[in-house]
């Protein structure tokens, strides 16, 4: 695993937990295993390795759940956003790629947990239907007016 020096920040949906990293590993991946599916509440989870000495929790700390005797899953205690997978014997933790402010910086390079991968992800035959504004037009204004989601950048405090 190669260490890549970088500067990136991220956090949970509500902003109660924020982090900053100064390096990542070249391990950006998605995992389809059943444990990751349940932890993410989704078809798979996207993760990237971060050396333990390269992460600083800048606001709050994640709560954890011991998903096995060897690993814990971290999440925001306020909003529940999945934030990390921590294998106790490893020199790094894995942060959820989607929790970064700019997740496109870390595109997945490989897939794991193929034993539980849903067949539809062998190829993705889904038709693109449009933007959120187009598909949720009747609701977008009300959602924006009452948005409690933290912006995709660091803030002095939150909520404002």
C-alpha cells in the first residue's frame, strides 16, 4: 500500500463529526460483503484507507459499534452517518469515501466481498433519469428551505 500525501476534509451529514486527513493509501475500494452492506444500509460501501497518524477529528468523535471481535464501525452519534471501518490490528483505518467533502478525489480502484455482490452490479444496466431537481421538482424547494445538512466544507461552528 502506497501512502499518498494529500489534504482532504469530510464529515457526517449533520456536521457534528468532522475530520481532516493529510494522507490516504492507494486503497480506494468498494466492498460488497454482507457486513458492509448492513453497516452502510446499502448495496455496498465505498472506503479508503487512511494512516492513523494522518487523521485528525476536527469536530466531535464518531461513536463505534464492534461489528466483530476484530473490527469496529464508526458513525456519527447524532445523525448516524457511517464514517469508518476500523480493523484493530491494522496501521490504518478506512473512511467512507462518501463522507469526504470531495469524494470524487478518491475513485474506487477495486472491489472486494464479491461473494455478496448483487448480480446487477456485475454490469449496471440502469437508465439515468435526471438530476435531483428534475426528479424531485415538487419537493426540492421545501427540502432546500429546511435543509439541516452540513455544507461540503469546514465551518467555524454548526449549526450556524
